[in-house]
C-alpha cells in the first residue's frame, strides 16, 4: 500500500510513535510518505536514530509558509504551475473559499496541495491527529488527494481540543472520513460519544521498538540511593509536579531518593523552582530532551519508573503513554496513575502500582510499598515486558494498523473526488 502520514511537525522527539509507525509499515513492505503541515521538527542532533535509519527525511515534506504570507504570495506562481501540471484546470480549486475556507484565498491550500507527491494518489491518508483531519478531507474533496482517510485520536485532539471548540467540532469529520483510530479504549469510547460511527472505530495503540530496550532485573539495597526516573515533555498533563512532591515526602522520611526527569518543555523553570521550594533541588535532575538510546541507557540505571500523568487544567489528557511502555519493556517496576488509557495497560498486571491521579501522597506511599516488595521486582519486570511484547511491540501494532487499513479499504470511499478516483483506478 501507498500510505501518507499527516502530522503537525516532523520529526519530533516526543512523538516517537510516528517514526515507529512509519518504520513498522516500511518493514512490512509498504510505502510511507510523511507530510508535516505545521512546519519543521527538531534539529538533526535531536532526532531519533530511526529517522536516519529509514531515510524518513527523504520521505517527508514540510509546509513552511504558514506564518509567511508574503512568501506565499511570491511563490504562488511556482506552486500553481506544479499544481496545474499535476491536476490541470482542477488546480483552481486550491483557492476556493467554499472548499478551504480562509485557507483558499490566503494561498495556504495552494502551497499545501503543491507538496503532495504522486499527484496526491494514495491508498491510505492517515491523519495522525484528529486536528489535521479537516485539512486532509478538504484536499481530498478538492481532488488533490485520493485514498481512504483514517483519523487517529491520540490525546489533546480528543480532550482539550474538544473542550475548547465544542463537542460538535468533529461532526464534519465523522460524516466524511472512512475510519477512525484511537490509541486506547477510553478515547474510542469518547470518539463514539462525540458521534463517530462505532463500527468504523478501531483501537490502535502507539508501538514500542522493544528491541531498543533490554530487560534488566532490578535490585536495591537500603544503604544505596534510590534512582527514580520519569520521562516526557515538561507539560502539566505529565504530572511531574506530583512526582517532585512525592520525592519530597519520601525524602522527609529519610529515604535517599533521587529523581531524574528526561524531557523538555514550558514547565522546566516552574518544576525546578518547585524542587527548590521543597529543599530537594539536589535530588531532582533535569536531563533535557532525550532520544531512545539515552532513555534506554537511563532505564538500565533506574530502580523504579514514575509515570504520574494527570488531567491538565484545560482538560488535556493522555492515552496509553509510550514512556511507561518503554519502562515496562526494560523490566522496570513503576508507579503510575489511573489516568486516560493507562489502566488498560496495567490493570490486572502485577508489574507496578497504579494510584489515583493528582495525588502526591498516594505516589509516595506506592513507592514505599514497592520498596517493601523489592524481592519481587525481577518477576514484576518480566511480566511487564511480556505484556509490551505481546500487545504493544512495533510488530503487533503494525499488524493491527494494516488490518484497520484493509477494513477501511473494503468499504466504499467517503467523499473522494471522482476525478482522482478515476486516476487512482
């Protein structure tokens, strides 16, 4: 199959699920292009190795004119010529307000359409976030893209975005797209409650490159420091403020706990100040942004993993977080919260402890409980890794993704341009 991924930016180190998904499909013999509709990702030195290993830069195209109206105007003749060469007089649709709204007269849609390879002809148009779906559907309706449109709900797009824009925000998408994917059962149920056709919604979690995380049996002695690890963007929904509060609580009881936080984001200064206010600035280290290899290295050294996700003030939520999956793949026992899709990952599995979200005291008590069970850590770690291999490995997720593509392909196309339909046949 020829598949197009649509993302906001690419590559983004905190969105390893995109590169993992592309790599899995390429390994399975499919062709994947990536379109970043909102601009560049991180600089080369900050990228996951898989970007280079799979030549994903050569497979990606980036729209860089979103904030540059003058350049859009200056480059419009060149973009228009490319579009006419690919679509003839149909290129006029690119500036049609009826199809693209303000993006038409502003020339945004013209330049976006000029990016698409293969004349826009794909088997699958995979919107990796629900917030990108309307743009992709507009281009398909105009004839600049063809293929089945699948919309993947991953977190903010099905939580804070809906809260901000209203529960009818996806009504046109639900009516026109061919299939819907959710990273967890909780988001599947939410999408259906908002109006997605239940028979066209599948649960496809984010995959983990299990081979990059070796199983390491854990052990700890009370006369040694306790190494705690947390990984993720420094944003509210990650719950790192509660992790710092929990470390302060156990440190006050005499436990020599050290917390390493890997990731970067807008709350760096606030979290650092929080640790200082607790008097544990020397116990909390901020590593900064990290790639897979760096995370794997620190997981080898960690005794326990903290994944204290919580609902942000704006309603932003997470699904089944990849960093916790990676910790489980490495055999690291964990403390996490009953947030979003996390219960689906860990319930009924004695590989760690889950506590209520937003509760630092519960996190601290769970840490103490795990210390009392340290003789069980190696077996807990083995159970966690088995679950990741069976349900969340790249191979398992790729199989489920291809099956979802095939189901969507077996149904009549929704909203496809007749002109491109003929070309694709």
